[in-house]
C-alpha cells in the first residue's frame, strides 16, 4: 500500500511540475491556442474560393471573315476565360503567353465556312504554357467549352440559312457534308508550349523541397539559439570577446552549410528517383536555395529571440509551417486570396522559394526575378530584427 502511495505521489509531483512550468510561460499557451485559430480565421476571411478567369487572347486571321470584337468571343467563352484582346498577329499573342501577360491563346481557323462546305472539321488551336498538370487540364476544359459554344453558334446559323444553302449549293452537295461535321463543325486542340510536362509528383517536388528547407532552417536555428539563451551560454558570450553579429553569423554559416547539404541530397533524390526535370542553370538554382535558406534562417533567429523556451520555439516553428502550407501557393494559388492575405503570403520565404524553384527546375527560367529581391528583403529585415533583440538580451545579461 505504501509503495502504491509513493508511486502516486511521484506521479503527481511530475504532473504538478509540468503544469507549473507551462503556466509560468503564458506565451506558449497563447501561441498554442490562438495561433492555429488566427491562421484558420485568415484563411476563411481571405480565401475567395473563386479561380480567376484566365487572360485570353484570340488570334483571328485577317482574311477569315470572323469577328474581331472581343465581346463576341466573351459571350462564347463564359466566365472562365477573360478575352483580353483580339489580334491577327499570332507571334504577338505567343509572345504575351511566354511573358505571362496571357494565360491562353486561342487561334481561330483560317476559313471555317469553306471547311464546313468541304465536309471537314475546323480546328481551334488552344495554346497554353503550363507545367502545372491541374492548370493544364483546367485550360483544356475551358477551351472545350468555348469550342462547344462556337459549334452551337455555327449550327444555329446553319439552321437559319440551311434552306438557302441547299438551294444555292444543290441538295447533293449539301447532303455530302458528314453528320459528324454538321454536329460539330469545330474541335479544340490544346497545345502546351511549356518546356516540360511533369506529372503531379514531379510538379510538387520543388515545392516540397522549398517547404522542407524553410522548416528545417527555422526549427534548427531557433532551437539552437533558444537553448543557448535558456542554459546561460549567452551570458558567457557577454563576457567573452564575442559580438552579437558574430553569434548570428556563426549560426547562419553553420546551418546554411547544413541546409545546403540537405538541399543537394534532396535534389539528387528528386531528379534521380522521382524524375523531376532540372532544366535551369545550376548557378540560378543554387542562388535560389541559398537565398531561401538565408531568409529562413533569419526568420528562425527572429523566432528564437521572441521565444522564452524551446517549447514555444517549436510551437512557433510549427505555426509558420502551417501558415506556409495554407498561404504559400503550395496547395492553393495565391491569386485566390484577398490582397491583405497575399501580403502575408509574400512575407514567407517559402512562397518565393516555391515559385522560383518550380520555374527554374521545370521551365529553365523565370519571369518573376523580383522574388529574388523579396528573399533578400526578408533576410535583411529578419536578421536585423534578430540582431537588435539578441543584442538587448546580451546587454541585460
């Protein structure tokens, strides 16, 4: 009986110790409860659930006899496509597609009426430049819908003019048109001009790489600095000839080298085992990873300076990971969020890392070079904030 009572007392002592330590750190409780709630609230408020219309350019040959009024094609396209312009110059339209000024280019057939009279289907060529397999299928679906709308229009006009055409062309010639052509005078053909056509796994490979690198960098450097603060090592740094800048620089270099080694191993696995394309220059990919690690380490150091324990540092790191999954474009496109939430998304290093790594690895180049500057800005702001807060704590020690 006494042995059982002793076991109960020891268990209650451990329970009391853990509860008291937790209560003494209200910041950890607040971040644990309010953090996920705030992220979900931002997601609910900022996510519209509506995919933006794809910017579309219609190419109408000058001698085709087709309308050049964007409103005419907008009625056929529906809400999924926004007809930005109608042009006779295919080269101009393809240049806009390559520069991301357009999402879709629809090339009208040269003489659909002549093809119809000859009993042949006309081809509506739909040009896209997508490495995302989901976006590719979505564009093809919208193009098929537009083709159906054009077919309905042609059939309605044929029905109105059918009797006059039969008299002018003769019943034998009119009857020679195959029923399949009469039912569907046009068909859509999607042409993806992207330099690679990765599957779902290959497409998300660079995004997973960026997400893992950010999480590892934030978590490892935050735990390292918090452990030194809580165990009194920082007090030793105060009396030693070591400056705050040297402490932060040592952390960045050490975990930067570790992160680079992990990144190299992961890229080898992605390319060698998952067949992820690696089309971009190695120097550009290395620069992207380096800036992503630098910005992530700065974020981790900032987390460490505002955390009062390893437990809180881990919680904040997990909240950053949760926010990254929701808002970085890893799952949902950033343009589906409201502008204030997009600003939060662009404050995360992984948002820029995902876009740059997907472009460089799957396309070979990128049109969003400004995101290199964004990573530099995040690194500078977070490292300066961490330096200021750590310097204050070292002076007070």
